[in-house]
C-alpha cells in the first residue's frame, strides 16, 4: 500500500512537471513569435519613416525652388523702384514688347485762399490749387518712360495744360560693369534736383499748404546721373537753365548736384550745389529754377544787360521719429548780371525750419518758419502780388514767413488741411511789406 501510494505520488509529480515543462515551452514559443512580430512591425515602421522623409525632402526642394523664385521676383520689383517718381509704382518690365503695363496715377488739391489786400488772393478765392496726371510704362527691361501732365498749377496764371516731366529712365546702367544700382541715367525733361523740398512740395506730401519762402524747384530739359554707393546717394544733372521749353539761347548749361548721407535710419543729411549757367536777357528772359515765389531775372535794363547767372549752395538735415520729423535748411545765392552801368552783384541767404508732429493716428500739426535776406534788394514775391513785387515795386531787402497748420488724414489717399501764414518784410526804401498774410484750407488727394 505504501509502495502504491508512493508510486501514485511520483506519477502525480511527474504529470505536474510535464505540464509545467509544456507550458514553459509554449510560453517560449509565444514570446519568440511576439518578438518576431515586433521586429516585423519595427521594420515596416522604419520603412514608412524613410518614405516620409524622402517625401518631405522632395517637398522641401520644391518649396526652396518656389521661395527662391519669389525672392528673386521681390528683389526685381524692389530693384525697379524709383523714389524720385511722384506717386507712382514701378512694375516689372517684360523683355521685348510683350505684356507692357502702363501705370496711371494722379493728384489734386482743391483749396480756398484769402490774403490781405497786398497779397495774391485778396478776393477770397476758391480754386483748383493743383491737378496732375502721371503715366509710366516699361519700354524694356530696366528702361521706363515717364510723362507728367500739369493740368493746373498754383504758380501759373493760365488755364491751359502744361507739360510736366517727360523722361526716359535707364536704370541700373552700372550692371554693365558688374555694379548693382550704382549708376542710373535719366534723359528728357525732369525736376531740377537741387535740395529736397521739390520731392515733397506736392499737395499730398506737403504737410502744410504753403511752401518755404525759398521753395527752390523747377522742371528743365537735360540729362541726369543718379545712384548710391557706399552709403552715399548722389544726383548730377546738366540742364538748359533757361525758361523756354523748346529753345536754349546760350550754350552755357546749368549744372546741378546733390550728395546725400544717412548715418542713422532716423537721420538724413544732404548738400546741394547749382549754377544756372548764363541766361540771356533777350530770349531766355528768366531761369527755369523757381525762387522766392518767382524766378531769377536780370536787374539791369535790357538795353545795357545781355546775360545773368546765379550760383546756389544749400545744406539740409532731417531728423525723424515715430510720429513726426523736423527739417533744417540753410542756403546762399550769388547773383550777377553784366549790366554796363551798374554793379548788380547780390549775395542772398535763406533758411527754413520745419516741424511736424502727429497728435492722433489721423490728426497732425505742422509749423514752418522761413526767411530770405537780400542786402541791396532783390525781386522777392512771397505771398505778395506777383506783378507788383516781381516787376514794379522797389526791391525787397528781407522777407520772412511763419506758417502754422493742422491736417487730418481721411484714409491714405485723402487729407484735409487748414493753415494760417504770417508774412512780413521790408523794401530797400525802408517801407514795410504787410497785408500779405494767408488763410487757406485744402482737400488734397491722390490716386
């Protein structure tokens, strides 16, 4: 019985051991199967990751190509921009004659002017102060034609169309010798590039309605070289000098130059020089350059005077901040004519101080003080009656102007301005110039 009992126990133990051995072997096979399954999943996952990486790299290459083309296009547009062109945008020019685009823009000012009894507008006048149209089109790559039509100008007393600027721009000429934007060439009829007020004197960019007393500007025929190098900008022009549009009565030409430098983003400085060239009294009569709300003209009698000339020098500095700017300008003029009977040499000086400050996002205030000193006298018009102070009155010894105004921006292309200008001076006889103050309002717009 004991032996049978022991055998039974041994058989039970053997059965249990076999059970656990089989279970262990089955578990090992299951683990191996799971490991193989995991390895297969891992291999598939790595293949998927590799395929995705290749797809990403392909997409990245395509994006680089697209972005590179976009960047080149942006650089091309930027390279074609011309900051001297008024209210226009440069557009890419297609090679040859295909896909030419004409850009049309314009500006206008609708004003009310009232001066004292000795001023230009004693009758409280509503007027079209300025109206201009601009046309610009590419001729070929880096070559543009620009045409300006002056429909109405404050400085004229005629109700006829006038030709403004008309020129061809040959941009980036310096690329011919491997220098980008160093030299550009302009040929035709264009702004006299003296100082910088002429760049901002239009009805929309001018913060006030009036201009400075000197207000040197003009449009003349000639050739101009401009560009930038080593942080300096430059302009050099040779122009006719005389007032006539279709003729020049003296081979001596006007030469104008300006050198600009911006040592900081908020600070700009420039120096300008000009000689008008010899202007013939009979034929040219007047210079093309505008000064003191008039022109340079001979002081001697036409019977004893054949020609005259002026030389100008000016320095300017502009400091800007987030909501405003200030500009200081100082200059001098040397004038002479060849009158056989009198010494008409003159040494004139002038300066301008301007400040603009935004009061809100849309409202701003502006003030400008300017003065011209002319020892021994010169025909200075200012806001006085043109016919009187330019031709008949005794010469003016000095003239000063203080302009105070507000402007409200009704959206980007529309500004409403109001201004009061105090103007006073003295003639060489000692008589005071008064009753020339100006009250003005204006709606300025562009498109």
